C-alpha cells in the first residue's frame, strides 16, 4: 500500500509525463501560483496605487503569465514542440494575450454588467481562462 502511494505521488508530482490528466493536475498548481501573483498584483495596483482596475488587470495578468511560463516548462509540459525558447515564449505569450483579452472582457462584464466586485469577477474569469490556457498551450506548444 505504501509503495503504491509513493509511486502515485511520484507520477503526479515528480516524473516526466505526457499524460493530459497528470499535466492538468500539475497545471492546477502552476495556474494557482500564477493566479496568486496575478490576483495580489491586481489588488495592490488597484487598491493601493489607484490604477483603474482594467489596466491593473492587464499588468497583473502579464506578471502571472511570466510565472506560469517558467513553472509550466519546468514541471508541467515535458515535450516541447519548438526548440527556440524565445519563439516558444512568444507563442506562449500570444496564447496568454488571447487569455488576457478574455480576462478583460469577463472582468468588465462581471463587474460592470452584473455589478460583481472586481476581485470576485477576477476569480470567475480566472477559472474560465485556466482551461483556455491549459488546452491551448498543451495542443499548440507542448504536444
């Protein structure tokens, strides 16, 4: 029993993998770390520096994108389609920029039209965008 748990935890957390469910499991942690950077930056930029929430959301999203890239290539996705890391980051960023567009639209819609507090709107947007980012990156870059 103990050996089975050790093997399972090794597969989930340590070993290289090409299996989508395991990558998605890991991406939840990576996305969570990037979300924390994104969310805290949004809050600090908006509430402490007085920056308009949609501008703060864009800046915060980019900070989260950078964290997401480095954690994704080091832990989630083992197979890389592109050898050139600059090009790879460029494509990763383009997918992220599309996600940023979704982010801005969802935050704006939830906040302006549905009158939801902007930080709660960010949480809803992040959940939706998590799936876009994972599957787009998996199938375009890390297949």
